[in-house]
């Protein structure tokens, strides 16, 4: 029986991955950094900003303070959200309401900064629809480590086997598998080549509700 649904945020609840990629490229362009869209979704989507910047700084020989770059990137992204560039994934609000009616808990489990997630939730009117938000500021582990999902399950008071994860990236799907949780994939540029899921959807209007029937 599914007692909790754990949502990745970027690319799942909101269509933000392109905004993240563009903000990183804007930040790092002065250092000569260029990352193709294909590489971004294959290697970087869902892995957390500090990890991304550290990796690219090493690759391109950037000697700037990582913490300062992380903060500058965060502001660039948040400016895009405030400018109205962010959209929620189709059907997510009705789906969250369906979970609530069934007594199923809902949690965000994201590698993003808590301020990024909070701003997006507020901007899109998603306040009050989640029982828990786990951000990249709350846990040391990063996907594909299962730690973030296991932390969420513990906080919600449910077993990993009672959780269903909704993800769109390799790192997130691997984390869900390692946590031994059921998995639904939202189709996106980051989901190419993924395997081992229970279902794949384009958006929440297609979600197989029989998976969460009690």
C-alpha cells in the first residue's frame, strides 16, 4: 500500500530545468564554460548546484570561490522565477488534491536550495499542498544516493516500501531504486534511456491512479 508520494521538484512538479541550465550557463560563460543541452540533462540534471559548479570549475580550471558562485547562480535563477518564466507541470494540483483525498502524504525531495523551492511554491500557488519539503540544504547526501528519499520517508513516518517516487532524471531514479521505492518517471529531456520504472507519463493528467488506490 502506498502511504506517501515523494516528488522530485525540478522537471517534475515544475518545468524549471531549462531555467536552471540557462542560469548556470549565464554565470559560467565568462569562464568559457559551454555545456550542450544533451550533456546537461545526461550528467547534471538533479545533482545539485554545488556539485555542478565544483565539477565544471575543476574541468575548466576556474579558481573562483565555489560558495560565491553558488549564491550568484541561485540569484540568477530566482530572478527568472520572479520574472514569470516558471510553469508548473500540467495536472499537478489536481493530482496533489487526489492524494489528499486518499489520505496519502506528499513530499518534495529536491537537490535544489530551499529558497529556490519555497519561491517556486509561493509563485505558483502550491502552498499547503505538501506535507514535507526536503531540499538540498537539509541533507548532506545527493542523488543518486538514496539518503534524501530515506530521510523523507523517516520524517513522514512511513516505510520505504510504502513510498512511490516521481522523478525525471537518472540520478533521481537511481536514488529511488537504491531506496527500494516504487518509481514513476515524468518524460523529459533528462529521462532518455531510463529504465526500471513502474510507469512513465508525460504529465500528471496521465498518472495511473490505480497505483495509489488503497
